């Protein structure tokens, strides 16, 4: 169900919720028409940005020779801090950066986004989400590596980094300073706004929807008053956000394991209760991906839906991995590339697949009265009413952690635009927090369209810059891989490492 059903008699044109919907609706219509410009094909329109993303994923996967399972051992060593010292420049550990980025991507994109994809594109959309996740591994590896290489370490030990820096400074280093400035500032401006959509508006929207569903649906005392929920979320989030990346990383590094265990445990229980339906569900996913029924544009239509939701889920190409991993403690840029590469796999391949199977085996996606997170809630309810409560807890944790992570991304892009002005960053924090209230007040359709449009828009300058820096990127990745494999890059003595949560280990006493 939408947060604000248009047919609800409890709403009036003077309500806060309806006012916000009327204001944002026309803006989103215009934005979507520009960003998702497409060419007619097979009875539907193929957005050119879909081709842009798929092409980047295919090219970088080949160019960097992505080897997920062969490189797993190396990646785990980096995550555990085997190659970094506590004294290395940076503010967080590789694990904390991984947790921050996963807290921003393993969220309602997995719970509500997958449900949206299946309800619109059928079970086959799940396969294209998986494919989008696999192709996204190379893109995130690229973003994290380049962000580390071109980050800025300030005198007080804080770090500024992300795509806007490798676009500006990276392109300048290869003789394209003017293009670098244009792409860097273009990315920062769009990203500063984009995180408002996917990072807090969508999250607070679906969190509010789940709370309304759990407390009585249309008869809930919260129905028609989503902004009240938004205010509560905003106040709690503001306490952590003002503390900056160290505060955000500390909270998310503890929340991610908890939310993952709770959510995965619930989904496995659902799958266990419907074990005999799993083979047929896999068959529906595969056949639906290549011969979908009732989807506009047939296979092209379901590809578009799946890739859109994969991007919204794992954010590959958007540049968030570069923003999260630029702040880590290490001296070799490509180390973070090996960590970041696993984020789309965990997000879109593992968790999205589990969510899709839970929705398909329970057939909750066939309920035309539900949408978004309500579809996943219906799947959980088939096991018992207690599971709906557990899902609500997951939604609250997922949404809150995503809001925290994306607030940092927005603040860093704002800092880039305004010359690291602390006042400007504080003003951005305040605006970001206020937008949480907006998210809790508008309908799901408007939220999804706005978030998609802004998310896709930032991939244009980001991926274009990565293409130009492809040779620099490949050398960093190949040298790092060879160095770790041969031992040329030594493992740091345990006494000099920090723990995965950033605390220094005790020095050995001799």
C-alpha cells in the first residue's frame, strides 16, 4: 500500500502530506523525463542510461579481470586489517568502511526494492538484479581504488575523498584538467541532491509505511500523518549525523551484523517453511527473465526493471563506494578496491536473491493491493504475525543505517562544492535531516521515481571519468593483486594493526 492512498477519506488538500505530494510530483515528472530519455524498442522505451551502466560493468569486469572467488582470500585479509597499520592516514578501518557502505546499500532497496521489481516485472526481474550485482563488482572496485588514490588528507587527520576528487584531480593528472573540473563539480552537485532521495526520502518513506501496516494499515493512527514519524526519525538520526564519519562508522559497524543476522534468519525460516516451492521459484526466475508475461516490452522491459532495481540496491556506478572507502586507514589505494568489490555481491546477489525467493515462494507479489515493503511484509506474515514485527524491526534498522551512511556522502559532496566550509556542511546536515520528514510524507511512486532519476544521473560523470582513468586504475589493481600474492606487499605485524573496529592493539612488551 502507498503511505498516502489517494482514495483515503482521512486526507484533505490542506494536509501536510498532500501539500508535499502536490509540490514534489511535477518536479519529479520533469526530472524523470530528462534523465530516463529512451529509444523505442520492442514495444517499450530503453533508457540510454541502462545501456550506459551495463556497458561499464561489462568493460570493467573484463578490463580488471574480476575474479571474485580467486581473490576472496586476499579481500578477507584486507578486511581483517592484515595490510594496514593503526598509524596509517585515515579515519576508519576497511571493515568499518565496508559496514558503512553496506549499511547504505543493504537496506530497503533489498526489502522494498526487490518487491517493487517483482511486482512490476515478474519473478524474472530477480535474475537481472543478480546479473546487475555481478557486473557491479568491477565498478565498485574501480570507485574505491580511485577514491583512495586521489583523496585529500587534512592537517587535523580528517579525510576528503570520493568521485569528485578523482574526477577533478585524476583527470588533471592525465592532462584533462578542464574536463576534470566539469565532471567533478557536476558529480558533487548531483550527488548532493541524489542522496536526499535514495538515502533518506525512500528510507523514511518505507519505514513509515511498514509502521503504518504493522499498527493497523488504513486504520492506523499514523495513517495520513507520516510527517510525525518523519520528525521522530529525524531527531534520532540527527544525534548521530552531527558526529561525522567516525560516529556514523561506529554505529553502522555494530548495526550491520545485527541487521544481517536478523533478516537472513527470518528469510531462511520462510524458505524452510516453503522448501518444496524453491525449485519451482528458481524456474520462474529463469524463465521469467527471458520470456516474461504481462511485462511491457517483454524481455527488454524486464531487463530495464531488474537493472534499475539492482542499481538502487547496490549503488554501483553511483560513487558511494568511493565516498565510503576514501576515509580508510591504508597507504595502498587498491586494497580498498578488493574490499568494495564484495559489496554488490553481498547486496544484490545474496540478500536480494533471498528476498526474491521469499516473495515468490509465498506468492505475495500476486497481491495487487500491496506494493513496496508491504509485499515483503505479506511474505513474512505467512509464517506468523510475529514475523511481521521482526520485519518491522529490520526495516527500522535498515532504514536508519542507510540514512546515516548517505548523510555522510551528501556532506562530503557539499564540502567539495563549498570549499570544505564547515558552516556549509552543517547547513547541509540540517537540510538532509529535514528531508527525512518529506520522505515520510510523500507517496511511494513519487519517492521511487525521484530516487531513481537522481541516482542514475550521477553515474554519467562518474563512469565517464573512470573510463578516462582506466589505465591508471588497471595498474593499481594488478600491482596490488600481484604484490599480495607474491608477498612483495608484506603483512603488517599483528602488534601494529588496528582491530576491525578501529581500536589499536596493545604493543608487545619485551
